[in-house]
């Protein structure tokens, strides 16, 4: 999720109505459903993956490098990598 982007989700709502457009906000400002916005997504989602078929209807689409290639380049440039904190997950027996 992008920093400052919020919405309300109802798991019990009818498919397609789970998110109320009136609750979609960016930095506290409700987005206008009739306005045009530029978004960023990985190539899988941009091509309709995970049920995001609406993304294939976007106009002025731009494709950059494949996300896995960018990650591989980053690892190559920053190696050796040091893992972050290892206490983020608590295992409950």
C-alpha cells in the first residue's frame, strides 16, 4: 500500500462492492472517481493478474524493466546483503 493511501474494505459485501469509493483517500483527500490518475504496479498486476483486469484498460501505459530484473540488479549492486531484524514474527506453538 502506498504511504497516505487509505480505504475501507467490507469482506461481507457483494463481489465488486467491497470497497466504497467514498472511502478511498490519498493524504486525507477523497479521490474523485471521474478523475484520471497515474498508478504504479508490477507487471503481473498491470497485466490483470490477481483479478485486477481493470488495469488492462488503462491508457498511456508505460512498461519499464521487469521487477525481477530490477531486484536481481539491486542484489548484484548491493551484495553482500545483510538481513533486517529477525524478530518481526512470533511463532506461537
